[in-house]
């Protein structure tokens, strides 16, 4: 398994950790953003992270029947983890702002589902996906992500397994620090796609 230091090195090498003024999909502001798409665009580096995360998943969760990921950010990481663990993997897409299953994807009653995504901050996307699981009386066994930046404050009440925990400060729009006030913010996330 990769250490925190080794994982952080890969994120920096792939420019997956960037600095500036960002509006996160949660609506919070930050001076750092983890753009996992940059990591995932480098298959050999992403493979190292995914193999390590898959090992952590195997150690923490047993009997996974299905992996569910939120589109857009979770699709590739969910697929890679599913491939490594040999588990069926599907994704949910937003239709009129709400996650739905399309493309013939289904969750069956009683299945044990792991939610996998790239980054967890507030847990909003993961929780929205978990509602799809609960609605069919399947079981959420937990959550996994490349980066957990929730600092233990997400709305997720199940276990989160991550490759890296990052303590990146976030700010409400009405409480920005001086160093962010003069930088035009950008919205790099996929929630509004």
C-alpha cells in the first residue's frame, strides 16, 4: 500500500492538486482543489493509487456485491476499483439535478453496495447515491474515495475508506479570507454539468 507521502507525491506529479480560488460542488470556497481527473488522465500513476485504495477496501469491507459511483467524478475511479476487485460497477447520473440510474443499471433488493467516488468533502453526492440504494432496500456497506477532505464533518454516517485524508480549509462565500477576495473564483467540479 502507498503511504500518505507517496500518494501526495503522485497527486502533485500529476497536477491533481492545484491552487487558486475555487468554488467546490458543495458551494464552499477553497484555495486548493484536488482535480482527480488530472490523476486519472495518467493511467500508470492512477493505477498505483487505485491498487492501494483497492487493498484498503478489501481490508475494510467484506462481501461487496456492487459498486455505485456518482457521475461525473466517480465514474473512472469506480470502474478502476471494480476492475481490480472484480465487482460489478455502475454509476448514477443527474437528471434535472437529481441522481438517477440510467442505461439499464439496476440495484437489487438485498445487495451490499459500496459507494466509490473521487473526492468526499460534504458527502452530498455520496448521500444522494445512497438514497438510490436505500430506496430498493439494498444495503450501504460503506464509502471509499481517493481523497477524503471532509475532516470527519461530512454528513455520511457510515465508514469512509480513503487513500488520502487531506485537511484543506474551506470557507463560506460570506467569510472569505483576504487572500481569496481578490482572486476570481472558478467552479472546477462536475455537479452542474
